C-alpha cells in the first residue's frame, strides 16, 4: 500500500525544464558587420541556470555562439512537447534587444521587437507563437534582461554610468541595416508565423501591458493555454544596462533572491527588485493567460 502511495506521489510531482540564453556578442555576418559586444550576459545565463538547478530543474545553457535561432527554437519546442499541466518552464534571456519592420500588420508602431541571437534575430511574434504551443496549465516564467520595446529603440539611450556599462540595445541604424541585408528572410518569417497562427499575431508585450483595458486583447489572452509571467529588465521608455559581472537587472534579482532565502510571491519579488533599481531602469511585470495562482507562488517554485 505504501509503495502504491509513493508511486502516485512521484507520478503527480511537477516536472520543470529551464533554458538560459546569454550572448556577449553576435555574429557580424548576420548583423551587417556589428558584433554587439557585451560583458555580463553569459554570467547572467549561468547564474539563472544555477538557480534553476538548485530548485531541481532540468536546465540547458546556450551561450553566445551556441545561442543560435535553431537551437533556441529547438529548446522551446522540446519543452513544449515534454511539459504537461502543472509543470514549469523557466526561460531566461540576457543580450541585446532589436527591431525589424513589421510586415504582418500586428504592431501599432510598425516595428517587431526581437531578441538578438547569434546568427539572427528571434522576433517577438515567434516567441509568442512558440509559448502558445505549451499545454494548458503549464506555468512559464520568462526573465528578459534586454531592451526589447519600440520606444526604447527610438529614444536615445542614457549615457552609461561607467566605461564598464553599456546599454543592451542594438543601435537603430544598425537594426535597419541588418534588416535590409536580410529583408527577405525576416519578411517571410513574420508572414509564416501569422499564417501558422491562422490570424494576425499580437506582440506579447503589447498584449500583456494592455490586457486589462482592451476587450479584444482580453479575448486573445483567454485563448492562450499556458500561464505566463514575464519580468523584463526595464520599462518601455528605458534601457537595460550591461555590467562587468551581471546586467543591472539580473544583479538586483540575485540580491533579492539571496540564495533562496527570499520569502514572498512573484509580485513581491518584482516589487523588491524594482525598489532596488534606479529610476532610469525600472523592471516591468506582465502576465498572460490565467496566471493568478502562478503569481501567488514563491519564485522558481516547481
């Protein structure tokens, strides 16, 4: 009898997978000669993987040259196939944010935000679509220490506080040059995602930020099966800063987490991180799907 109980408990235990992406540079061949040097992004990814492993997650690291589009998408798809209701997927990204012109008609500002992977950009439409493939009830935590909003890339970045700091921002002129050199690829990619989804895609940041006030976006969120918490490194009109040992956002997150001694839920976790940051960089918290119970949990709870 005891054996049956033990087996039932083991069978019902939640599974957790994590994927951590950190790029200290990108391929100049994929970015019109720009290699986007940063210092701390690999450290950020390693530190997030260490947290995941301490919580019993099955973790994977993709650092700089290994952080390709194919490997990131393969990691997302493996996790989507493996995880069921109640399981956890933890995704972290540290690197440059960029933009490509929107050709699928989903962006009000006519720009799609991106993560700058080593051999090409991952468009926000793609990330939203891939997360939407997870089963109902899967919990997804996304931590993004990057600049990835439209207003960030159109505004002049703040002057770095020291020579060791630089904004995690792909320069707007370089973003346009990169797009022009690879326009056929990025245009086809956006249209293919929209076609696969069966309707125009919605930028995840826009949907998350406006869900409370938009009936249309609320309807879209209701159709989103997993529960997502996204904590990004800064507000839409700000820039996430790099550092020598960690990005500014990741550095404060680690201090608040304090090797697992933090006691509180995701809401208070975000609030504590935000309170420790300067006014020039204020982390944002979004949710997507039915995430109320998820928000009430302690950070990184499997």
